[in-house]
């Protein structure tokens, strides 16, 4: 298959591109390298030493003989370049990762909010519009988020995209239907993903574009079989207060002896997936596209749920690190339960990597190995959700600490 990967230089996009190339697909990466520029803006960098995209691609070709093309295009801005590329290459599938993906970054300031909205909504709409204008029957697989649902469900399992409802008509007849699960975003970033869903629903209905929307949980881990085959192919590992996600942050903090930064009581429950399973899920999604005219196919791309304080305890028990309960910079429920259906991927053959299998390896082989590259001043989460929190922000405050 010929596959265009938008955002193919990023944390999920790079290992996905290599995985698909390794399977024999022809891969074309499109990326504007904005994520590398944001590292410059934040004066933060990946814990792992990622190489420039040119070296990444040359290394892959040297090792495997397989060529991956790269085009530096801003998908949100350069519509005509994107359209021309699609018409030229005629891909059967496009995987769309090309969005600003950090919730804290999206909340940093009015300009970060506006950038995230402009970038993400225009990127998604441009891809859809270009697919239709190209006249080609291209399957679009998009990386969405579990955060579109919100994280509270009154005990029920979150379904895969659609909620069965029953309405009573004026005649008293009971009519059953399935609706898009009500959106409940918790940040400007998550809000852009809820809006993406409406673009997808519209283009699937109006233009019969074949679309898969993958509602992915928090990705943990660093490398996949392909990215670990040579150090020049290494994947990025974000640990800073804006881009680092919770479990990878805890692993890195444990490796450098920094108390694990649990927000509030750590009662937030979230869904997780290992990066190796991310690339496998995308492969499965591409191998099982919806039919033309189908509604958007939505799959929950996650394998387990965990409470933040339980993750901290797990990492602390494994490494002996202290846990610090810090004031929560976010506006989110202090405690929530989360139950999620992920039957569709399990039925397609996903065999999940569990935390118990991979955690220790991540600490010793990645976090400890590159600990010398860490800048502890970049760890605190300084982006607050509301102006009230901003005003009363205790700098690097700690509510309480406990040791294992
Ligand atoms: P990332 O920031 O590492 O990668 C995104 C890539 O897209 C970057 O290389 C960036 O340069 C590129 N990009 C952004 N805007 C672009 C534009 N306008 N034009 C061209 N390229 C652009 O993020 P990631 O962690 O790899 O996430 C990829 C996707 O998966 C995102 O859409 C994110 O919302 C989703 N996702 C990620 C996670 C996670 O835990 N990392 C979890 C759920 C969903
Ligand atoms: N948290 C801590 N301590 C930290 C960092 C985070 O307690 O040091 C808490 C947060 O307050 C939050 C939870 O951990 O309650 C998750 O935060 P996160 O930064 O790991 O994840 P999130 O902001 O939700 O975003 C990440 C990705 C995003 C993706 C999302 C999937 O950055 O791209 O969409 O996970 S999901 O969470 O399922 O919506």
C-alpha cells in the first residue's frame, strides 16, 4: 500500500512510519517539523538524543534498503502543496498525526490556545478537503484521543465512539439510535479533537470519505522493534512540564531521583497504551478500513486504565523514589473512575504489552541510560488552566511527600 504519514517525525508518527515501511508499504512522511521548533521555544529537548529527520531516513535506508520520502509541508497552512502531493502520489491511505498534541501547551497563553485551534482544525479540515478535491478514494486514519469523552462515565463502559440512545416520539413510540458520544473536552487541545470528530462525520456523510478515528489513550514507552534497531533511529521521549505525559515523566523522574509529581490526590484515572501497540493498532486500522459510505469507524486505542497515584506507587515500589503530591495546575476532576471498551482492536488481533511487562525495561534501558541529558528545571508543570490558578500559582509547591 502507498501510505502518507502526516506528522511522521513525531513521537507516534516516526515509529509508525518505520513499522509500515518494514511491512513493505511505501511510506511518504509529511511534517513541518513544528514539534522540533516547539522544543526550541520551550528550551526543552527529548531525553533521548533524536537525530535530524534527514539522518533518520538515511539510516533507515542504510539498514533496510527501504526508502521513505519526506516533504516539509505545513498541512494547516499549505493546502495546495498538500493537494498537489496527494494527486502526484495517489496514496491509498493517509495517517494523520499532524496536530499540536499537548494539553498543557495548549493552555499556556491566549496565543498558544489560538495556535492549537488554528493548527489542529485547519490541518484536519485541509486533509479532508484535499482528499475530496483529489477525487481519489483514500482511507484516512486519524489519531484522536480518549479525552473527547471526558473521563467520567457513571460506572458504564465508554463505548467505541457511539452511544446507543432511546428517544420517545410525540406518539409515544420508542425509537433507538446511536449518536456520537457526547463530547466533554478538558483542555483546548482536547477540544480540537472533539471538533475534528464533526469534520469527520460530515465528510463521511457528504462525500463518502472512508475515515477511521482512533481514540487513543496516553502513550507510554519509547521504542519499538524498528526504532531500537539503531541509536540513530531512536524515538523521542518528552519529560518536560508541557509535553511529558504522566507515566513517562514518572519513569524519568525516578531515574534521576526527582520526587514523582502527582497532581492533587492523584485520583485521576486514565487510559494507557504502549508505543509498540500504537504502531500495531495503526497497522490493524489500515488493514481493516471502513467501506465507502460507512459512518466514521471509531476504535478506542488503549489497553489498560490506571489511577495516577497507583502508577506513582508502582514506580516508587520499583525504584524506591519519593512521591510528591503537588498542587494540580489543571482544572479536572480530582477523582474519577474509568471503564473503556476496546473490543474492536482485541478482535482484530491486538496482543497488548502490559505495564508489568515493560516498565522496568523503560526505567533501566531508556530513562537511566539518558538521565545525564535531563534538565530538572524543565520538569515542573507551569501551565495553568485558569487565570485564578495562574494568580495563586505556588512555584514548584509541594503539598506532601511520601516514600515507598
Ligand atoms: P508529536 O507532537 O510528537 O507529533 C506530531 C507531529 O506532527 C510533529 O512531528 C509535528 O512537527 C507535526 N505537525 C504538527 N502540526 C503540523 C502541521 N500543521 N503540518 C505538518 N506537521 C505538523 O505528537 P505525538 O505524541 O506523536 O501525537 C501524534 C498524534 O497522536 C496527535 O494528533 C495526538 O493528538 C495523538 N495522540 C497522542 C497521544 C500521546 O500520548 N502522545 C495520545 C493520544 C493521541
Ligand atoms: N499528571 C500528574 N503528574 C504529572 C503529569 C500529569 O499527575 O506530572 C496527571 C494530569 O493532571 C492528568 C493525567 O496525569 O490527570 C494525565 O496527564 P498527561 O499529561 O499524561 O495526559 P494528557 O494531558 O491527557 O494528554 C496525553 C497526550 C495527548 C492525548 C491524551 C490521551 O499528551 O496527546 O490525547 O494523553 S487521554 O489522556 O486519554 O485523553
